[in-house]
């Protein structure tokens, strides 16, 4: 069975298996672009983004809600996309790491991560940056310790934490000034 098209402007579809008869059609707005896709009832939002839409910037670390590598913004709030079923998010707005820059202009957090040398291998970085976007929008963090606490769901195996916190603190202060 030919798998249905996933929508205009999508990346390469990586999922190869034919869909089951119980697959469902959902609509998402991803990085400002309307996407219709067909997913299994058990497909996580993470797999839908990566495998159906070709948005591989969002990373799969543990696939169990423990590392934060899969963090995206859903209706403006940060979530672990590996713990979220795509079918439950019909009509949601999703922002991934690919949606943060404006053309060639990096988002402030992306720039700050580069300037602060806030990554080594970079695997956790998309999740760190999306989570930090959510953190700043929440407005709860006031201190470095707050940042550490509220970013504690985003692990970095390379141990770049001091630089990650510094990058987030810089943007947080700028956004409040
Ligand atoms: S891949 Fe989702 S929390 Fe680790
Ligand atoms: S930079 Fe390597 S896991 Fe964070």
C-alpha cells in the first residue's frame, strides 16, 4: 500500500512500513507551516516529526521522558515529544529547533549558545534550546539556581551545563531588560 503524502513542503518521509487500517489523519502547524499527516495511533509526536516530516533536528535520546533531547514547544509550552502521542495533538501548533531562526538570523538563544560555547557533541542542544525558550516564556526563573532547577529535565552527557546556564541567563536577562 502506498503511504499517503504527508503534506506540502515536508522533508523526506523516513517511515517505510505501510500504515495499518487504524492509522489516523491529523493536522499540525509545524514551524508556522500547515501539515497534514497520517499516523498510527501509537506514533509519538517525536517520531511523527522526525520520520513523517523529516524534521530530524529534534533528537531521540532515551525515548522514555528522561533526557529532554526531544523537547519541542507545543502550543507555546515545552514538552517531551517522545511521551506525546501525535494523534492526541490534532490541530496543535508545534515549534521545533528548525523553526527558531528567521532565515539566516539565528534566534537569540541559538546565538547565545554559540557565543557561550554551550555544547560539545550537540546532541542535547536542540532540546536544551527549545526547553530554554519555554523556560523564558514561563517567566518563573529568576536566578542561576532557578535555571538549573527548571532545566533539570534536559540532560547533557557532555557536561556543558555551566555554559548552557550562562547562555540561558544572558538571554533571560536581555528579555527582561
Ligand atoms: S527522548 Fe524524549 S525525554 Fe529522552
Ligand atoms: S553537548 Fe553533548 S550531550 Fe550535551
